[in-house]
C-alpha cells in the first residue's frame, strides 16, 4: 500500500490527531525501529522511552500524551489501544495474493459453479456440485469437496480442506491446513466395553475382545458469516445433524471441534482448545488456550473459561471459570490459597502430635 497522510489515517481510524497532519506514513513500526516515514506504535507509557531509540516523526500514543515531550512532530491518541491496533493493522495489511480467474493446474469438476470474480489457485481442487461465491479465493492446494459451498469473499488459504456438503458463509477466512468436515471420532462395540464400565462403576472388570465399530458421520459442517478458522484447526462433521459454528466466531490454530458441536455467535476459541462431541457453546463465550470441554456439556452465553481449564459439567451463563476441574474463579482462588497454606498446617499438626507419622 502507498503511504498516507497522518490526518487521513486519523480520520480512517477515528483517532485524535495532535500536531502536523501532513506527515506521510509508510507503515507502522516498533518505536525503537521506526524511521522518519514510519508510525511508531507506543500506545502504553512503558513504551515511551523506546521512542528516543528510533527516528520517527509521528507515533500512535496513549491518551493525553504530548508528542513534543518525545521528540515527535505529531501523534495519534488511542483510548483503546488494541482496538486501534486492529484498525491500524487492517489498514496496512497487504491484500491476499490471488490472481483472478482459474490457474491452469487447478482441477474443477464441470458441475461446479464459480461466482463472479472468484479466484482458484494452482493445484486447487473443486469437487462436483461445489459452489464458490463471488469474489471468493481458493489458494494453492486447497480443496472443496462434492456439493460443498463457500460464500462471497471467503478465502481458503493454501492446503485448507472443506469436505463434502460443508457450507461456509460470506467472508470466512480459513488459514492453511485447516480441515473442515472430517468424520467424527465416534465408535462403539457389540458388547459393553471399557468406557461404559468405567462410567457406570468406576472400574473395568473384564477386558473386552470386541473391536471398535465406526459410527459414520452423515451430517456436515455449517459455518456462519465472518468466521475465522486458524491454521491446522479441525472441525468434524456431525453424525446426523450438522456441526455448527455461529457467525463472527474466531477459532485459533490447532483447535479440535468434535462431531455435533454447536458454537454460538461471536465466540473466541483460543489455541489447542478441544471440544468433545455434542458440546454446546453459547454466544460470545471465550475459551482460553488448551481448554478442554467434555462431551454433551453446555457452556452458557457470555462465559469466560481460563486457559488450561477442564470443563466437565454445565456452566451457567456469564460465568468466569478456571481450574481442573473448572470451577468459578472465586472458589478456585480460595482453594489455591488454601493449598499454599497446607504445608505449614501439616507442620503444625505434626508438632501438636509428636511421634505420629
């Protein structure tokens, strides 16, 4: 992208401008590495000292900052730094590199439909009856299964896989090597097996010689508009009904979404989360990294689960949970503090009862 006047950038981001708005900005940069044509990013006071190490004339700073105090000619003031960073990076982000039309090495079934201005990259595969929306992009080595659909403006990055009959809405972003629509991990045995015994009695009495028989996934995956699927994430198709991801939800890298899972709108699912089959996640839920959710568990809307927690029971709406097993935050903190006091309590107990082991 070409450079932009600081005043125009302030208007685009809705930020207050202090100083010379005619300065041309080429790119945002770390304050210690910023040059005269860069916008130094220092939206917290602790980064203020780093400005002196760079050569920037302009910066994006915290509210109330005086650019002159930091040797600057101008500044943008950001009351919500991360929100400002979202707009700033979106403005300077390079566009997805995709040549218009279909690359000669792509394989497209004659019955597939390509929307206006769609782009299909090298060695991509579009299956029979599949539909690619207007302006959608299918990059190198990505594939779209039979009767699968992606909406307008959706982007499948290199190596992404969308299985048969899966449906993605508009403006969905699928990062490299994500797999949408693999079979669910669902097996059974002719006779009651170890898992059933463990659940019923807490013990496994007799080993079973029965082999595991697959329960096939006849459903698909339905993904709403404006969803993002991270690199290496996997979303399994449903058994009889579709696995569902609601509009606006963002899924990080290496997340596993099991069969029949239903995720609401505008959720944040962080890296390495695992959602077991038929889990239900309400709207606007945040799951921190490495959270595990057991099968058939419901997490109510607007809840937050801290990283590495293990959710084994239903969670009411607007809860804040943490720990293994996951529990309300205040209870977890009390138990954690009590655990820290336990060694001293044991020493006092031993002193009060000498001679006992």
